[in-house]
C-alpha cells in the first residue's frame, strides 16, 4: 500500500502541476517559485465566521450523517465539551482528546472567527465523534482507534463542510477562496506528505545498500524528489537550492514511516465522503459503523468494511477526480478554459 501510494501520486503529478500553473495564473507572477506556495490564492477575501454561525453551518453540513450523529454533535456544543476561545496561558493550536473512556471527549481550540477556525472546529469535532462512538460501542481494550485511521473522521467532516459552504456561497471571490483552500489541503496532505514518504523510503533504501547518509547526500535526494514533484525541470515551479535543506526541520523524519498516513487518511475520507454525499444510505450506515469500530480490527479491514479498499487505486483516483473538478470550477469562475492533464 505504501509503494502503491507513492507510485500513484507520481502518476498523478500532471494534475498537481495543473494546480501549480493555476496558482501562478491567480498570483500573476511571471514564474512560480517554491516560496510563492505560502502566499494566499485570493488575498482580498476575508472570510469571517463567529462561533455561533460556525456551529450552525457545521451542523447543517453534517446532516447527511443522520439524526443520532447530529444529536451527539449538538451535545459537544451545548454541554461544554469544547474549550473554544484563546485565553491567557492557554496552549496554542487545537486537538481532541477522547481518553476519558467513560465520560466524553474533550476539545481544545483557539477560535478567532475565521473560516479556517470553522474548518478546524469541524475537523476536531470529527475526532471527537470518532472517539465518542468508539468508546460507546467498544470495550476499553479495543476502544482506541489506530493511528492509521485517526485522520479519516476529521477530514471527512471538513469535506462535508466545504461541500455545504460551496452550495451556500454565491459570490465568486469567496467561492474561489474556498475552492483554493480545498486544493491547498490536497497539496499539503496528499502531494507534500507523499513527497515526504518517498524521501523517507529512499533513505531506508540507501541504508539497506550501505550508502552513507550524510547531510549532503540527504540534501541532494530531497532536492531531486522535490523538483520532480513540483515540476522544476518542466518549468512549472522553480525549486531553489536552499530547499535541499528543508528535510532537516521536518520532525516526522525522525520517527519512522508516519507521514504517509496523512495522505492515506485524506484519500480514504475523500472516497467515503463522495459516497455519502451521493446520497447512498448504505454508505452512511457503513461510515457510522466504522466510527464505532475503534481498534477492533486491523486498519485496512476497518476501512474495507466502511466501503473503501486502501489496497486499490480507487481512493486516490476519486481524490484526483475531485481535484480536477474543483480546478474546472475555479477556471470557470476565472473565465478560463479547462487545462486538464492529457488534453
């Protein structure tokens, strides 16, 4: 599955390059550099969302999951499961902790009224619902779900939220911003994390061949892989020499084989969300059963029962189709023609 992910993402690099060319067009720069990827796509849009409105939008987005799911999610908002706002001495970031097996999960956020905060709230609520259903359904020894599936429920909720928001917003600029946010998520979660995963795999292959793992050797390997992913030699993105050292401050590389799970979780949740949003009641029922399965089976088997087989190309293929549809929408809003790979 690991090598299938790497091979599959390499096959779909033309789709990624299409996104990078779209970014260059929207930023109106003569050539796209690696550092340009950290600038906003639509700088003039300021999507604000007070917490009360965020709760309303999230609950509407989650309607496809049924009344029981909605009732539990409402409890999270109304029964103080969430420490929502920043405060003196409070840690930064956001997380959900479901470790209180016989109580309920707890969520920490630092909500500042932006769309990104609403998306984070939906994300952490996904973790909370996963923990709630697993703790409710499973005995303590099998209640904790494996790390491989830990980001499925969270990114699933994000997918439902952005689908709802795109059906709600009518103005072009906010739509472009949301569509761009979705593409950025794919860039950072699928392509970048698989790029990391390939780098990590090649490191281990070098060690198996007794090749020295020097800083220079690792820098060259990282630069070569990064330039391949970002289309440096094809004139898509200029990857400057300094990027060769980026690997050194990625903490995950010091923990064996972790990063690929971001990409697999995202593609799994994308495939599951597509089926639920298509209105298939059986798909919804399978997904809710997955939430309650905890760690009662191996991760691959948990996802197979939910309706997605991670040993096949289907999850990545569905994600790439969705990515191309989003770019089609953006180009239509921008008044351009589609430039799908292979055309």
